[in-house]
């Protein structure tokens, strides 16, 4: 029975990770699927079904809806139906095809230009093997240009010239949610395709201007070593919840893990024999190996022995209320850290005070200790030092070493012909 539950938990966990990382489903939506999958797990356990498969899913559907068709189901029932279909699909193929909501009408490109756009999108999907999400982005972006052509009475692709393109670009609303650069990238790709297929006599893709917006990241909030130690010492550790929260804060402060990685930490990631934590980061997918520091390891052991509820979940950190599942969202970790900052009485005015500030503070302290940027990048799991270099802007100690003394101004500088500088 334990193996049955463990196998199902691993299957549903991997499916949830796929929805978040590959299909960009929101945490709230994924949480809904998790709840439905727990309902399926309870069904197969109570009915003595040894493992989940397509047949078990069909039994769960019949038990829930009898002979009713999908069209007769309520919205919540359709969601449960989709949950079973998605889990079965993921078990068989290792993937889940994105499902477009029925109330979202598909985009239909009509007319001579629309027909070429449709073939272009098929080319991107089949020949270049773009994902469904990428194709949807292409559709939304090229829709802007297709609509513009219809508004201006441009019916044939041969009527498109550089003047038309530049006028379209000039009228793009830069306040829209879709960045101008993504629209131009799609348009550039379409024009290149149209030229290669001899629909256009000139390659206008080379004439599309480059449009790049650079958003300078805000200075990260950091806390001193004394403030971090005050935060850690303030955590109540006598209760089960306190032991869990203490482990969370130590992991964030000592190792700099992101909240998404903390909540997804599994037993398989803890390598006690080598005293390391090894996992693939949720944000970047990059593998990372960090030392399992003594105080972090002791905090985890204390929680596992005296605080963690009995559960077959593969995740280390669990909720403290029944049914004792793992964190469905990283917001749980964020709230734990934020409450600890407030309870510790640390000055948080004009500073952020979530788990990411502990990550920033770790990077800042390493800079203060003259740690090389590549080493900091490795510890924080950055894909390149380009992400790490933004910490340089808050390293005032090192910046002061680059300051040059201002040379004194000679007295005769203020003397001007016909009188003094002040005359």
C-alpha cells in the first residue's frame, strides 16, 4: 500500500511540475489539479486498486459521474474530468498537451494575407517544432499586423512595402501588455518567410528596426549579518511548526535557495553521505550542488524527527494541518520568512523582507568578503555572472576602493581678467 501511494504521489508531483515549468500554469490552477489528484488517489486506495493507469482513471470517472456525458457536467466536474485525462496522458507520454479553454475562440486568419499567415504558423509548428505556447504567442503577435492590414484596406501581400511596415511600427501602442520587441520579432520572422517563399520581392525583414528596452533592476534589499543572526535566533523552535520554520529560514539564509526550490525540496535531494544538497533549480532548470552545512542539516533532522507529520509525501517540508501535504505554492515559504522578520522586530522600513532578501544578503556578504563573481554565481545558481554583477551596485566597500581623490583647485583658478571670479 505504501508503494502504491508513493508511486502515485511521484506521478502527480511530476505532472504538477510539468504544468508549472513547461506550460506556465499558475500556482492556483496547479493547486486545483493537485486537489483533484488527491481525490483520485483516495479512490484507488479505498478500492484496492494497485496502481493508477488509464483503466483506473475510467473507473474513477464512472464512480463520480456514472453514465453522464462531459457536456452534462458542471464546471467543477469538468475540471475533475480533465484532471484524470491529464494525469493519464502524462503517465503514458510524459507530457501534457495544453488545453485551450472553450470560451477562448481560436484565431482565424482569413483573406489572401491570412492564408499565408496560416501556412507560416504551420511551418513554425511542424518544421521548426515550436511548442504550442510559442505558436500561440506568434498568433497573438502577428494578429496585430493582420488586423492593421485589414483596417488599412491592404488585401494582398504584394501591397506590403517598407512604408506600410514603418507606419505600422510607428502606430504600435507601447502601453499594451505585449512588448513591442516581441511583435517586431514575430513580424521579422514572417517577412523573412514570405520572402523565402517568393510572396514578397524584397526581404523587408532586414529593414525592421531593432527595438530594445532595458529595464534596470531595482537595488536588492539586504540585511546585515547581525540582523540575519537576530532573525534566526528569534524563531521559536519548541513546536513542530517552529522546527519547520527554523529549517526554512536557515536554508534560505545559509544556502540562498529560492522559495520555489525550498518548497520543492525532496528527500532524494539530501545526500547525507556527501553532506550535499543536489537538485535542479525550478527557475532555471540548472543543476546545483550545495554543501549541507552542519546547522542546516541539524535543523532538518530536528524537524524530521520531532516536527514532521507522518506522511508518504516525497517532499521534506509539509503543511502542519491535515492532510499534511507539501507546499502547493512558494507563498507559504514567503509568509514564513516575512512573519519571522516582523516577530524579530527587525527594521523593515523601505526594504523587502521575504526569502529573496535572505538570498540577496548572502550574495552581498560574499562580495564583502571579496569572493569572486563566478563563485557567487555558482553558489546562487545563476546561469551566468551577468545576473550576479547587479550585486556590485550595492557593494559600497569595494566601490570606495575605486574612488579617485579630487585634486585641489589652485587659487589662481578663481582669478579672472578684470577682477575675481565673484565680480
